[in-house]
C-alpha cells in the first residue's frame, strides 16, 4: 500500500473515531440557546446572553443570590420519573400544556394555576374541530354527575356537566377525579388545538377536583405541593429534549434550582387563587411610584399590590393606570393606554419585592417582538407587560415565572421561589420503581388489566429500542463499521 493511501486511512480513522466519541455527548450551552430560541422566537436576547451577563440580577436580587455560591446543586441531572411531567408550549398561544389521559386518550391541557377546576372539550361542543381532541360524551367508564360547572372568561363562558373517573399523568393514576366536560366554550380558545384546562388551585380542602389533594390522599405524594419550571431543560434523549419545562408533584426537586427557596405566604381569597403580596416594584433599581387605588385587594401593611401567579398566562398584566406608571420609567416608551412599546435595546430590568427578597424580570423576558422596518415605530418592540381591564391583583404569568423555579405549597399556604438551575440536564431513570420519601410507588396504583392508558403510562418512561432518536440505535458502533469498510476499500 502506498504512503498516500496510508495517510488517507489515518485521516479517516481519526475523523470517525472523533465522531464515535462525541455522538452521545450532552448539548453545550450555546446549542441549548439556539434550540431555546427556536422554541421562543419572540425572545430578543438569547438565553446564553442572560446566563453569561447577570449583572442586572445582582443589582436587584443580591439577597436572593447570596446563597447561590455556597450551595451548588448536588446533582445537575434530573431523572425523569413518575411525578415529573414534561410541559410543552403550544406553538400558537405559547401557553404551557401537559398531557393528561382520560380513558385511553391523551389530551393537551393548559397548565393553569389561575383556574380552580379542570375541564376538557366535549366532542359535541359547538367549537369542536378536527384538530382538537374532544371527550366522548356517554363514555361508559366515566360517570356523569348531576352537577354542572360554569367558568367566566373575558370572551364568554365555559360550562357543562361534571364527570368522575380515572386520570393518568405520566405514570400517576387517580381513580376518582372530577372534571368538567365543556359543551360550551368561549371563542377565546377556538383558534387553538388545545383540549381544555388543567387547573390547580390553592384550595387546602380535600376535593375530588383537587389533583394534588387526591395524590396525597392516595399516599402517592407525602405533601400537598407541586412545583413548576417554565423553561427548556436540555437532554441528550430526543424525546425528553422536546420540552418547555416540567411540572413536579410533591416535595420540591433540588436539582431544579440553585441556592435556597424563599417563601412568601398566600393572601386569603375566596377563589383560592395563588395570590401573594407585592411590597414594591422597581425599574433599574428605582422604586416605582404607583397611583392611589381604591379597589386594592390587599392591606396596605402587607404591600402595595397583590399578585396572582398564573401559569395559564404568557404575560404580566396590570391595571391600566399601574401599567402606565411602570412604563413611564422606561425612556421613550409609548402606549395607546393598554398596549405598550419600548425601545428594543432596553437594558433596564424590572424588580418585584416579594416577601423579603427582590426578584428580577430581565429584558429578555419582557421585551417582545420588534415592529417591522416599514412601521413608524421601527426600533421599538412590543412590551410583554400589558394594561388590562382589571382592578385588583397583578397577573404574573410566564414573563415573570420563566427564570424561576416556583413551588406551590398547598399545605403550607405559601409560594416558594428560587433561581432555576441553568446547568440542569434531563435524563431517563434506569428503573421504574420510584418512591418519594418512602411513600408507596405510584406505579402500584396503575391498573394491571388491559387498559391502554396503563400501558401508555408505563411505556413513556423509557426510550423505545426502535426509536429514531439520535444516539439511540440497535447497532452500538455504526461509525466503526463504516471505518472498517472504508479501510478495506482503500487497501483493496
């Protein structure tokens, strides 16, 4: 064999061995950022920029960050298991959804901490369409009650009978869950393929509508609590990487956050909303002076305003007068009284004082889509903080929650916040036998008959051997086989 052929063989050997070593690596931070921007095209500043330059966080959140350097997360890998549910962001509404299974059918439902009840579309609903999965009225495995539900929205009402039956969410199964089947739904949701609402209120009373209470009553979790992270968690498993966050039932999950959890108590309210006190608001460290209001739902000794934590909202919505006051602290901001535009190169962060700590909303979260070049507002971007026809609590949606790990503690009547762990990756658990602090395995509550929902729940825990996911193949060393084939051809 000539020296030229030998050199060529060595070159190919090096290249293929390099591919062999790196094919199953974790995604790097820059790649994660690109993936995240594809999922969230409205973001003006990438996630990697936010992570690399967090000086804005230091100015308003020093108290929050004080423990971060002392308490590094013991493990930066979160094992996917029953009790942890992937969240997906609907491509049109940009609202986070979960897959909830009734019978043998999975329904994409909006994760909504602003709702006290869960409901799905009826297949006889006037707004039923081909892209939306509707619940089959008259299903023999579910019992219709003699009670109806009604929920008012700005564009109309959702109403219909209440049903009772089995609910499955990634390996967890509740046998007697009560939910609504909507025969009438407002036009607000008509344009989307969403199948309904998955509501989780702060109601501490045991109720067949309260999924957290039912899980605790069945000893599947040992505390009436759940937590959410509304940001993408990278994974080298393609099926797990397709996520926009997670919902965790039970105790807080330490890998999901850095430093400490800081709690603030709930404000009592008859609707059992997740409402907390806002002691102050800041823009670039300057305290915002809000107008006097006669319709506050909070005692002045507790704070200036109350805030409703709402995973079912993508924005932060304030009463119109409050929104005008807040945006006046941004140079050259403009408004029609309800919608606002700010300069796209805005760098001033917004801070909210909750409890004894300040939490920062970065421009990457509240600076929205830019106006087109032909617009007279070119150079401006839409503000993701809007004014609404509301008179009491601020609505704190994804714009506020996105960079936080949030714990909704039903039992303790409080909400906890921590900085999300930006180094976290998601991986499959090696086995399915999960228990939380010695509670019984939730898999024991799944029916052992031929029910299709049980099979689906169990199968979702592992990557299929026939999956097309990158890095999962029946041939363990495909590149080595190709290398040997090329060497043989060159020598021959």
